[in-house]
């Protein structure tokens, strides 16, 4: 599978100087963590899971989570498990176009899913683990390892941080340190760490407005910083950490000014396209994606298909960033020299880990042509 394969070849040629690379569930952990992009959640209670997943895959979605937790009523869990097993069995019979995960409620659900799919494990990439903590996580992770052995194929874990102990100030450091120690024992199994932003906000009776980003919610923004500090280090001990969900997908009366400057759209004759983004509140999502990346996060949880294009468009590496990263990685010496774009200084030693992350992202999302901005990529994706 590959990002942007749903675009015509001539469009991809116009957009990319280096095209996105192929990947599958057997690719390296680093490749898959970057390839997640916009991870779309689908309720497990749907009886048309295969149709829904295939439809979204055809639209460019490359990672899907079938949800057995928040999106499913307690009385419907058993039926949702049946739906999941049927869907995975059907999906295993065709060429896979998206990575598929299951968000379970309990460790026992992992066992049930794996037993239920039998020889159809090729469709399953791993599990999302809700309410993850050091006290509950070992059983989840142990079941995933045991399931991998039974299937004879690698399964990944994506723990979700959303419990009081990780956000309350008096317990946070101990909780995150314990989670870091636990995850370190299962390093090759952990694909990415995710946030349950809605649950975290709910602990304080907060629901952020669509005019604001998650970084305006102080207690959650503080936690994001602490999680990156504990779990997102670029020294080989960290993990990919995914951006929290953006929960809005329809326009509304605005209190604040739009968050997209007019000039980039005017110079590219895309004023009406900017109006469309602002009207549908996509400007707030775009702003949050930029802030996610600035704070060390990779990809994003999404609950609506309309969000996928924005996440993926902004995941494409700009030509200027790729030029700087390549310049840094090609030099074995320390020191400083001007960027090839002649607008900044590249420091070979401090910027090296940044450059490695740019290279890894470029491998799966590609590099834009020199005269292509995110405006053109968004336009290509949203005009379909």
C-alpha cells in the first residue's frame, strides 16, 4: 500500500519530487509508525465494516481502528466482536490497502479476536489499548505477544493515555515513569502512543471549542509536553506519539478570526478554496496539526473521513525541509552552514535527529516539488 495512490499519476507527478514509498504490515516499526498518518476510528457495531473500510481505503485512508470501546454500547460488545472477526476474515482474502487495528476493552478481547480469526491474521496489524497504565498494561501487552505467537505473525500495540493518574499533577511523573519502564520491556511491540483527549478533558468537565486547539486546554497541553518528555525522546528510547483527535466536522458561527492567512491562497488563485476550509472549520484542524508537529507528535487520531486529507497533506515533506535534512545527513562533520535555500543556518549536530525524522516521514509521505505548497496538495485531495 502507499499514500496518495488514489490520486491520478499525472497529479502525483505534479505534486511530488520524491514520491511516497510503499509499505505493508511487515514493514519496519519506524516506517509503519510514520505511515499511520490519519488513523480513522470506525465503530465495531457496524455490520458493513468491510464495505466501510474498503471505501475509506479507496479514498486514501491507510490506518483504521475498529472500535469496541467508546463507540459501542455495553450491550452491543458481543455483537461487535462477531462483526470484527467476520470483517478480518473477509479482509484477509484480498490485497490489503490499509492497516487495521482493533481497540479492545479488556485483555480477554485480544484473545477472543485472535481465536476468532484463526488463519485470517494477515488482515490484523495490532490492537489499541484503552485506559493504559502500568498496572493494567502488562496483561494487554502479554496477550498481544501470545497472540503473535499463535498467529505466527507480528502484532503491534498502541496504548492510549487517558487515565487520571497520568494527568493529575501529584501522580503524573510516577505514572509516566512506570509506563515508560513497562513499554521498554515490549519496545518492538509498541508502534505508537496515543492520547484520549476527550476522556482527559472530561476529567475536568472541559470540552474545547472548535475555535481553539487542544493546546489552549492547559491541563492537556501540559500532559502532552510531559508525555513527549518521557516517551518521545529521539535518543532511541522513545516512541512515535500520535496527535489527539479533532472532534468537529461541520461549520458554525465563528467568534474568532479564521486561522489561515489569506496570502498563500491568493497567490495560488485559491481564495474560494480557503473560504471552503474556513467554512467547514478545517482551518482549526490544520492549525492543530501544525502545533502537533511542533510539539513532537506524529500523525493524528481522526473520527471523520473529512479530516484525513488535511492530516495527510500536511504530512508531505516540503522540498525546503527535505533539502535541509539531506544537507545535514550528508555531512559527517559538525559545524554550521547556510541552507541551500539561503534563508537559515543548518547546524549539523543539533539538527541531526530532526533531519532523521524528516527523512523517515519523507519515506512514506513523499517530498513536494519545489513550487508546490500544502495548498496545492490540499486542493488535489479535497477537490476529488
